C-alpha cells in the first residue's frame, strides 16, 4: 500500500519558519518526482516545488523559491519543505505528491498524502 504521510504543520506567527516532512512508503519512488502543493480555502490547489530522488533536481514556483526549499533524504524515503519568513498568505493545507514527471500539473501526480495544515497569524 502506497502511503505519503505529511507532518510538521501547525500554527505560527508571521516571520517564523516551519519544516514539513513527507514520509513515502509502499513502493519504490526512485523514478518519481516528489512535489509539494498547497490549497487555501476557496482556491485551487497550487504547485509549490518538486524534486527528484536521485539527482536532487528541483523546481519551484517563482513566488516561493526565495523562501521555500525542497530537499530529500533518500535513506529515510522522506522529502522536506523548509519554509522561512512565513506570511499569512502562506496559510493553506500542504500536500505531498508523487509523479513520474517533473511538472507543476496536479493531474500528473499519481499519489497524494492527506495534507498538513499550516496557519500563519499576522
């Protein structure tokens, strides 16, 4: 059974940092790209970043790349999203997902986690 389990969300103040984790299990993901998405209430799910397991190739949404960093630990089958200088507009449910492609398109992701809530107060 494939599982992507996110953790690390919570309530923080503007300017704080958080590190989200996504633990992957149930299959080999070495040929997959792992992505982070987020969805705020009433808004479509949006791409944040993606990384591949083998080479560390990364891709970001331009508006987030200066504050967010995606990384992975292959030995732990875990992907991280380090978020710095958080703003109230970063409030959303953050999802981890897996795709065979390096893409921003949500429809190309085969596996999804259940999401973790991040709330940033002003």
